[in-house]
């Protein structure tokens, strides 16, 4: 055995690694191209499916994902992240706005909520999208675990009035959960704050973008 | 044929990656709160293990000791990325339920351990069989712990199998009314695994005892 055979040059390793990297990248690229359309369709279907419960059966124009606006921080909404708002129009008139907000004061980390508010300012429905609350206690806010979250449907800033937007233990009008008070308190507060924001910024939320205004102009003449 | 039965016995029992080697415990403990989660991650890990063993074995002539770890990392991480995309495309609900634990298969040391210990020294066929049996051993353990924790924690079994097979939302079979919360919390995962390991050791001890008794009798 010669020295060259026993100890191949360093570039040999580099070439092997480069070839392997090329093969692996090709494999991932191929899988990505095959799956990308299905993954996009799944994401769209999941979005429509998860927004449906807070729409209370309202009919609307087009795709909800196309009328989304994002409200950047700082804003008076719960949490300090950008908030997505899915605006619902029927015959180009505002029907409802769906807010995705994070309640910051949950028991374990933020609670991501989907809050539907009709154009007249009453709740069309609320659902918990993500949370890490204690299983069996705080997780009863999830609609798959209990009906607690359904009590908000139909509520607004006039029924009950803002000072009564709290759980019963705190002198408010909303049911609490046995063994958990921090979690429901955080959810009630987040919904109230979102309603207050909507009340103050209703026109800005539904304001159409320039391209849509151009569209409307063409329709009405 | 002998190698297959040997490999089967070693993967499922004597060298089970979870029960005996105690490898890949992070996903094992984190996702086994229900049977369907365990089954889903079990299948994903099994697939990665089979393909990574086959690929490492096929390229073992080019593997040089100084670059073997980067090569394993490349192969395993590409495979895991592919599996994740496949899950998101065809089993979106399960993909969402397992979340970060699919990408984290990369860090399952059972996979790099099989690449280093077995696949880099054996034929493609033997390595594929090894991947299958080791993966099956890991997947079965995930299913068993998942089922155990689901029965005790939720009082039901086989809930949400639709995430894997499609169709309507399946609530599963309800065995008990309510459940013992601890089982689905993280401590429940450790306690369940400990019970399984203890059970296996006890079975082994009894078998050994029986063999010794027989020897003494003759």
C-alpha cells in the first residue's frame, strides 16, 4: 500500500461532501416541488375551516384571506405583536371583522384568540387558536374541551357594559371555570379590549385599500 | 433468514432503542400523550430510520472517518425535511398536532446511532432490515406509551385516528368517564416510561429465573 492510498488528499473529502450535498438538496427540492401545491391548499382550507366557527353562518364575498389587513404594533389591542384582521364583506358592505389577538396574561404563556365582531359591534363568536394552559383546568377555554367560550356570542359593549366585562368572581357577568381563574380572566379582558379597539377604529378597520376603491368606482358607474 | 429474526428480536426487545438503549427520549416523552400522536411520530421516525440506514449503507464505501458525521447529518436532515413536507401535504392535521417534533427527528440520536454502529458497516439489505426493526421497536413503544397515557389520562382510546386516515373527526372509544390528569402531563410521561422499562426488566428476570430453574432441575 502506497502513502497516497493510505491517506487520500483532503480535496477528496470535500468532493464527496459536495456531491452528497448536491444529491440531498436535489431530493429536498424535488419533494418540495411535489408537495408545495398540496401544502398551500391545506393551509387555505385550514384557515377557512378555522374562521368558520366565528362567522355564525354569515355569507361573504370571495376568499377571506384576500381581505386581510395587518395592524402593526404599537396598537391598543391585546398583545404587542402585529394583529391580523380578516375583514368580511357581503355585496361590498362590511359585515364583520375577525381579529387574531394574543392574550398576554394567561397562566402559561400567551393565549391566541380568534375574535369575530359584527359590523354593528356584537361578538359573532370567539375561539381559542393556540394555548398552553393546564390540561383539565385552563384548557376548558378550548371549544373542543368545553362550551365555556360559546357564552361570548352575541355579547357587545352595551350588553354587558364595559365595567361588567369580567368573570363573576370579579363582579362581572361571565362564567368562570372551576379551578382556573387566571385563564378566563385573561380571555375576557382580551375580548373586551378588542371590542373597545373596534368601537374606536371601526371605519379604519373597514377602510378599503386604493385598489379596491378603484374597483368599487368601476362597479357603481 | 437468521439475520432477519435476530434483527427483529434485537430491535423489538433486547436492544429496543427506547426501552433498552434509552435513545430518542425527548420525542418519546413529549408526543406520547395520545395513541395517534405516538403512531404518527413512530411512522415518521421509522421511515427516516429505514431510508437513512439504506443511504448511509449505500454510500459507506465513500465514507471517511473524518467526514462521516457531516455526511450523516446531511442525509438525515434532508430525509427529515422530506418527511415533514410529506406529512404537511398528506396528513396536515397530524402534522399540526406533532408540530416541532417532526423536524426534531433530526436530533433523535437513535437514528445517528444506527448509522454509525450498523449501517456504515453492513450491506444495504441488512441495514434496511435493521432500520425497519429498530424503527418498529421505537414506533411500537411510542404507540404503547401513547395508548397507556391516553387510557389513563383521557379515559378513551384511539381518539382522532382520522388525522392519519382521513374522514370525519373520530372521538375514539370511551372506556372511563374522565381521566387521571397526571398521565397526560409531562411527569406522566416519565412515570409511564419508567413503568414500561421496569416491566420489561421484570419479564427478562423471570425468564432468566425459569431457565436457571430448569438447568438446576436437570
